[in-house]
C-alpha cells in the first residue's frame, strides 16, 4: 500500500506566539517530523502550507500531521495507517486544547474540505458521521502552541528514545550529559 504523509507547516501560527524565533522552532519541528515519518513508513513526508490542494491530488491513504508535533510517538503514525488499511475511512488525533495533530483518510476525497481551525472541526466531524463514514480516534496529544509549551515538550522528550526530535532537543539545550545530571547519573 502506497502511503502519503503531509506535514502542515505551522510557521505562521507559531510566528503569532513565538515571534522572531518562530522560524527556528518551525524548521526544527518539521525536520524532526520528516525524520520520524521516514523512520516509521520508509517514505519521505512532504511539507505543505496548503493542504486542500495537496490532499485533493492524492488517491492513496493520506495522513496529515500538524507541523508543531515533533514529539509525536511513532505508534500514532503506525496506528493511523493500520486503521486506514483495515477499512476505517477517516482517522483523527485530537489535541488537548482542541484542533487536531493528525488527520488521515483512506481516500482523500472522503475528507472533503479539511478543517484548519477549531471552529471548523466539530461541524466537519458531524458531516463525516452523517455521510456514514467510519471515523477512528487516536489518543489525545498536544501540540506546541505557546512558548510555555516548550517546557512540557522538554519533559515529554526526556521519556522518549534519544532518536526522537534531535533537532528540537538541540534547540531546547537537551544533551545526554544534561539529562544524566538531572537524573543524578
């Protein structure tokens, strides 16, 4: 089964809260997500700022990841593609503050207009159900929306394997020595 993974570039949204540093974080997040997708699927992810156009041209199973989730557990990507391969029409991973971090479809045409804002999400999900599409939910996760989320991200990365989000870890100042000192090693 051919797979297509798109990473939604969140630079403009990050710029609103991160200011001038948004480009550093956005580049790090996307780099780490691309490496994660390649590691999990063996197929490179494509970066896009316009998911409507990109998704409309894809006929195989499609997964869209929010570009502000470099810490996404790889099993979420595997689970999404497994669900799609087993007949689920649409898979969605919701965020703790609303919105989504992952959105997938067995056929991109099943999704229709993809919700970008929180206000569009509930009516979109209701529309899928009215059309009789089978929707599966991935576990709740969090995106990096505010600078204060970087502290939460640093804590989350400490529990993950060292090959997770290396570029983001570097920007956070995480190193093996710092983590060893923190844990008293």
